[in-house]
């Protein structure tokens, strides 16, 4: 494999949200929908795959971008489009607050990072860009590599058709068995996704229902839950609807997390 300079493969570790620490609950108001929309506005993501090709000093660069909902899909996309015959398969992805990039043998920060910078500049989220390079015999130097990888990634994303992706939150409810049917009816009404159950709650007659829900629908679901014959009180990151019924809003460093 030919490269401008022999380096170890450079990459950043995935950025992960800090763990929520346990703290005493303190009463507070439920965030209003307008506050949620300001901090969790819809993002743009590509409608489908897009690509572009450029030749720079006899090296051929092919950029391929695609929407990716999570890291597993991103890695699957990378494995699919990478060419083992190419000199380098460099890439970057952005999934909300999580991102990662890889230079694949190019000098450190000359490939993956410029691709990631192009993603940031485009304003597109939930996306991965892979740039494949076929070395043409002329070295570009570090500055030339940065411009080449960043430029072809930017060109690929510039005219990509996009659509809005509404941020979703992971939500958990501790629900008494006798209210399970009512809760499921509400979840279907508000189009909750990825609904799962966990009966190991440590409480008799209670099941944990976990799901994903669009942020703009969270307040409505909370208001609907208030119609149930349950005592209501609100806390920092949790809406408590009696001691057995709990609707959780994960909160890290003052910002609501979403996936």
C-alpha cells in the first residue's frame, strides 16, 4: 500500500455521553414543548446514497455518503463500499453528539478529520462519508491531502438531497399491570417506536416499558398520562405518576439526551 508518509492508522474514539450520576430528586417543572424544540430541532440527513469523483494530481478520490441511524449501520456501510484494492479508504460519521473518523494509513488528521469537518460545515447529521483514494504516483503533502479529502467530501454533501429527521428520546415507564393496556394504546397513538418490556423491576405487579418517541410528542404523552387516575409530581429528569408509574427523561449536564 502506497501512502504519502508512513503513519499508524489514526482515528478518534467514539464520543460518548457521560453517565448520569445518581442524585436526590428535586421538584421542578416539566420542560415545555417550545423549550424542547429549541434544543432538539430537526436535523437534515441524506435521503439516500450520493457520490462524487475527483482526480487530483493523478490520484482518484471517490466520496460516498449515506444516511446512517447508528454505529452498527455505519460500520456495515463502510464494509460494503470500501475497496480493498484502493490505497486508502478514509471515513467519518456523525450521529448527533457522537462522531468518529479514521485516516486509514494517511498522515494523522489529513483525511478523516477533514471529512468530518466537511460534515459539520454541511449541517447534515446522521450521515457517514467514505472517501476512497487510488494513489496516482504524485504525493500531495499534508496540506494537499487535507484539501483533497475535505474538498471531495464537501462536494459530495453539497448537492445531496436531504430530509428532516426529528430527534427522538429513549423513554422508560414503570407501569402497573392493570394500566398496561391503556399505556400501550397511548404509545400507539403517539407512534412510539422500538417498544420493549422488562418485568425485572423489583416491584410486584409492575413492568418497565421502554420505547423511542419524538421530542415534540413527549409533552403530549405526559399530558395524556395525567388523565390516568394517578397522583402527579415532577422531578429533575423524571415525571413521576404515582410511586409505580414513572416516565423518565434522561438529562446529561443540563441537556436532554436523544438518539
